[in-house]
């Protein structure tokens, strides 16, 4: 296996700089750092035991964290909107 020396690393860095440009490199490094942080967080969450439930209070609804994103498919969103519209029509007084 060939040894990678300082000269080879400099060549690789110059090629990367030419490919991505000096404006995109900080953005690229930031996104790689964020991805690494999310990966480590996911691994730590998978290794942690699930929290114990309190039996006296009953099941508590899960509240999403502020930074969590909720994703829906288009079909789920359409169904939810149709359900809300039907509920609104049912709750509104009939127009004469």
C-alpha cells in the first residue's frame, strides 16, 4: 500500500479547492460536521435504554422537540386536510 505524504495531500487539497471553489468549502465542511453530529446523536440514542413509563399518570403524549421535523406524504396530508374540512363543515351552522 503506498504511503501518502505531505506532497500528495497538498495536491488533493488543491484539486478539491479547484473543484468546489473557495466559497463552497466552508459550507461543505459545516454540512459534514452537522452530519457527523447527527450521526453520533443517532448512535447514542439507539444505545440508550428507553425511558420508563409512569403508570400513575397514564400514557403521556409525545411532544416533538423544537428541532424535530414532522414529515408527511402527500396522501397523508391530503387525508388530514379533507378530515379537517369535513369537521369544519360539520361544526359550522347551516347557511340559509
